[in-house]
C-alpha cells in the first residue's frame, strides 16, 4: 500500500509497525529538506559559509535546469536528425 506523501506530515502506522512509519517519516522530511534545514540551524553558520552555500545551490539549480533542458531535447520525438552530433 502506498503511503500518501503529504497529509500535514502525519504518518499512518499499519499493523503496529512503528519502524516502517519512522522510515516513511524520515523519507518525507528528507524530501522536503526539513532535516537539512534542522542540521544547518543547529550551529551558527558563518556569513562566508552562508554565501558559499547559497551560491552553490544557485549554481546547482542552474546546472540541473540546463541538463533537464538538454535531456528533454534529446528525448523528444519526431526529430529530423534522431542522433544529433553523431554523424
């Protein structure tokens, strides 16, 4: 049975299987970056570390967006040249 991904961060426990519910909860919190935010705010983050992290996240987002665009271009159907760059 698939667990609903988000119901106000409530995890249903089936057949008294608490360990499986904890795994599902950790997966939900990890997917929403709540655990990373918790780890970051546990200790003070110096301003240069904050700037470095923010810049890295921006560069990573730009790179991922560009790669997704390239992958979608290669995967699209009905191209005149089905294998661009491979002559």
